[in-house]
C-alpha cells in the first residue's frame, strides 16, 4: 500500500464487520462518481482541478445518500452542512483529499485552527474517548476499534478517476506524535500496470516497426578518390 501514515494500516479483513459492510457500499459509489466526472471533465470549457474537486465533493454526497438511503444498518444526514453516515454505533464522515493514491494522509488534519467546528469535534471526541480508555484499561491499544468517530478519505483526478479510498480514526494533534490517526485502513487502491520496456513484446509475436528502438546511424562524408578519376 502506498501511503505515508505512520500509524498501523489495518487489513480490510481486520475491520469490524459493520465497517466492512459499509465499505462494500461506499467504495463502488465513490468510484462511480469519479468515473462520471472524469468522463465529462473538459479542459476546453475551463474545467480544472478546482472544478473537478468541487464536483466530486457535491456529487459524492448525493450518491452516498442514494446508496445508503435504503440500507438497513446505515443512515445519512447533513448536520451543520456536513455529510454524516451513522450506524452500528459509528459516526462516519467523508472528505476528499489529494490527487492520487500517494496522498499524504499524515497531512490530513481535522483539528487545525482553520478547520470547521464539525471537523475539530471529530478528532476531539476520539481524543477524549481514547484518554478515558487509557485511564481505565491496561492495554488501550487493543481498544482502537472503540473509537466511534471515523473518517473516510478519497482521492483521485480527471485522468485516473478514483485512486484510493481509506477509513480511519483521527485524533487531536496533541494526542499523537507524527500522525493524526489512531489507525487507518485502505478500503480500495488503484492498480497500475507496470510500464513495459520500449520494444518489448510477448514471446512469439512479431514486433511492430514503430515499436522497434531507433537505430544509431553514423554518417560519414565520402572523400573523392583521385586515383579513380580521369579521362577514359
């Protein structure tokens, strides 16, 4: 997994069952939104990274509300103008961050001074719960799954579409060293084909002329041979 977060990256199978079920609905919905916007993105009419990001932000909320509208275990709402997915004791928030799967998740902080109160409350609530767990349990690391304020982060661009979807439990900066996450898991990552070497081809297949490497041609001037010249 290409991610920079310095916290444990949980395997999807290690997530609680309700979150695995949520991922099965959220990931296809987000990928569909990216595909739709990548298809209609047009530089010739002024589309750019800003318009693409805004459309993903608005369309993803609408699509997730549709996808989870009839779901038995999850419900959506927009408290304080923010999308919230609730169910199974969790409160899950959704944010876009980054252009590809190499997004710096450690740089995604919810409790910066300029962040909205909704964002700051997410990390603050987890920080208070983690502190309570540390005071009452001998092994707080085993209680990572008890943090109930979670965030889904997704990234992508007009050329590739969706590149990655993650879920994690954020913490206040003062509660951690180096990373704002108690844990984070990749729900889906784009698979990129390995670039083949120029001129390579499958065994037994002829190589196209335009796939052959350009030959090195050395050109030398031809000198006149005085001994071969003269009248017949």
